[in-house]
C-alpha cells in the first residue's frame, strides 16, 4: 500500500492508548505550528541513508530537555523506522516506528529485544507532532526527551549518537512479527546535542582557501580514506583562520562521511605530491608527519567559528607550506563511478586577532606500555596533565579551551576530559560516552573552560576488547590504541603536549610478578619488547586485575613538551598520580523529578534559533 494520505486522522494515528494519544497529537500540532513561525525551526540536518531517501532535521530545547525531529521520506512505502542504540546495534534498540498494515497507519514508541524483534513500549515517549505530504516527499515530525527514565529507552547525551533507520517495503500486520534483520536498515552517527553558538560576522578583508579532493572517483567499497597533498603559496605571510566549513560535491552528501585537514611538520622543506588511499603502501612516508589538525568536519556538523579574540595561524615563519586533506567515504551500497571534489573551505584574514589559538594534546603518550587486555568489556586508562606541568608552562591568567577533538582507535568506547582544581573535579571539558573512531569532529564547548597554572586535566578512556585474543597496546597503528583529546585554546603557549604513561620500571615489576605467578621463566627484558612481554602473558582474571591496579596506583612519567618537542625543564619521571577527592555529580534530568509530564507537554515548544 503506497497511497498514504496527506495527513493522518486521529483515528489512524494510534498505538495503544487511542484517546490519550489523540489529544496529545492535537496539543503538539498546535505547539509546533507556533514554533514553526521561527525563521529556521530545524537548523540542523543530515542525510541518513546512502541514497539520500531519508533526510533528518532537528532542533533542541535545553530548558525542556527535548529534541524535535523532522524526517523527510522521499519515497515512503509501508513505513519507516528511526531509533538509537549504544553502538548502532539493531538489538536492544530504542525506536519510533510509523507503519501500515495495508489499510490503516500507526505510529508508536517501540524497542527491540536481543533478537531484533520489535515490541511496543508501555511508556510512549516518542510523541508524534505532525505528518504531511509535500512535493519533495512525506514529512514526519516528532519529539522526544533527552532522558525518559524508561529502562528500555536510550539516554541522549552530548557526545556521539548512533542513529538507526529502516524502511518497510511490505505491510506490517503485527508489529510483534517485525524483525529488524529483515528490513532495509542502516546506521548513521551524529552529534545531536550541540551548543547554540550564533554565527559571528566576518571581517571585510576575509579571504578563502579551498582544500579539495581533485575529482576523485570514489572506490566501490564500503570504507575509503582518501589523502591528498595541497601546497600553499610560497612566502605566504601569517594569517588567522577564523572560520571553516565543508564543501560537499552535490549528490555525494550521503557518502562523504567526514573530512580533516592537517598541517605537515615544518621541518620538511617539501612533501611529495600524492593523491590516493591513505592506507596505500605506495604513499610517501613523509605524509605520516602531516598530523597537526587545522580543521575537522563530520556529517551533520555546521560551520566552525573561532572566538572573536583568537584565530589559528596559517602561513608565516615556522609553519609548513603543505597540507594533507583526508576524506572518509562511507559507501555501504558500494556505488561505483561517483566523482568527488569535496573538502574544506578555510576563511582567513591578514588582520591578526589579539591571540593566536593553539592546539594541545592531552591524554596518554603513544607507547605500548599502556595496554588493554583481551576479552575485556570495560577497561579504563587515564592520561594526566599534572599540576606541575600546568604550573610550569601556563601563563598566570591561564588558557581558555573553546573546542576539542577526542580520539581513540577501534576499541575505544568512551572518552572524557575533566578539569581538576585543588583535588576536586570542577568541570567536564568534553565527554563522549558512545565514542566512535569513525565519527571525529572538532566540537565547540557550550562554555569556554579556563585552565589555570596548577590545575590538572584528566583524560579517561574506556575500551572494549571482547573480540580480541591478544593485548592491545598503545601506538600509531589503527590496530593499536590511543587516548587523546586535542584541545583548542587561546592564548597559544609553548605547551603543545601534556600527556603521561605508567613508569616503565613499575611495569617491568608487573611482568616479573605475573611470570612468577604463572610459573613462567622470566624473560630477558633487555631483549624482549614490551609488546612481546604483553603477548607472553596468560590473560586470566588475576593478571588483568593486577594490571588494572598498576595503572591506577603506580607512578607516571610526564611528557610536558614544548612546541619544539623538547620537555620543559624539570623532573618528570616517577611522578605521583594526581589525587581526586571529589567528583562531579551525574547530570540531572526532568523525568527524575516527575516534572516531565503530559501536562507540561502542552507548553509552547521552545527551540533554538
């Protein structure tokens, strides 16, 4: 049945509680119509599926802790499914479903069990606002609280959200008979909750530089990382980047997943021309030294603006003339023959602002001494930027962090950076409880964080290695792991890297102890590498728990590095782990006090403009 009515009658829009939901729909339609008079009631948008049949737009009300969704379905057949889950699984997912049995149409809040079978939720938290048909397709408008206090529902937080979608090509006579594995489904990652930062005006002397792919033929495979080297004009004077935005080739909006621009290391006078797979063995080795992030965009992100008082240096003495563009193509349908010239447009000005913006690395040093045992569902590692380092390197007024980019590799599940002052957690700088290495963007903070001399910055990462049989060590390979937060701040200082790792002598004591306990001959540690020693361990519960204890109690080696990669003067070995005497409380949601009630839903919708 494909003859959908232009709007649903209250009789047709039912799930379980006909009268109650019908009244609610009338209230919500009136509220939406009042809100839709705003200039742009849905300022955020992104394609959901690779063919662009599903277009999602949304808006946020922080006072009411509600999200408002508008889903455009260009070719609606027998229904649509939209939802969320922890890692993008279709089992144990939180869903909103519009479906038809061939005669009537229904909308409901549902969930899927461990086998992917769908059940209606006894607590209906996805609330339908309006449906209508337009020339471009069928629109569905609905809303949902950040948290519902329903154990079957997903809590929407400020990090990555794994969105689920699916289309129904056949009538659904009973929702209980629907198995998500039999539908046309997919996953898309996005940051739904984001700060509402108004776009500042650009100066009259602003210039643009487009760093674009050179008409690449997108490979007919699911995942491609494409690298392209761009050379800046010779003798380019110092400018300030004050904004950047994506440039996406029309028609490829659903396949260009994310884009990054890196500045190459300035010590290289030349970088070979290259345009090809970032994973190719034929790429020049010097490309690996193009790691200084200038810009990062991912699907669903809007333009990025620097604070009015700061800009990121581009050109001038001590900078590189070479940039590396990296484009991630996500092509699950393996479509062939598409040409792409996507990239990033940088806005810069020769009129320098008051402060240079800087980028500092926080977290763990890239070293195999930090490792995650195999078959672990939840293993935590923490990197430290200590009070001694910030006291040594920061100016008396401190620095102001305004954005950050979290980073792990494939086993990373959660990343959090916390500011600690005098032993007490003060503020979460950035957090992502559902982190994915496939969705990395520079995220603006709701409020700038002032870091003073003597403050501590902790970066915690949680990993899952349930599918691995060997220890995962720290390192540069995608199969290794990292725990990093690249924080963007001003005024720029000489502190470029503030990271730590466990003291290596204490780690050797761990190896010796475990080998004796497991009746193994002690290795000759002058010959065996740390990676080999981790590979030699029999990973039982005891060896895992002792390693966990070591990482949380043993002294650390600090890397308090200047821009020249030379450490600041001082003693940085065998430093005590910073103590935290008070932690921040968990966020408070309206549903926990019962203030999120049907009566409150009749209040006019407040949306960001």
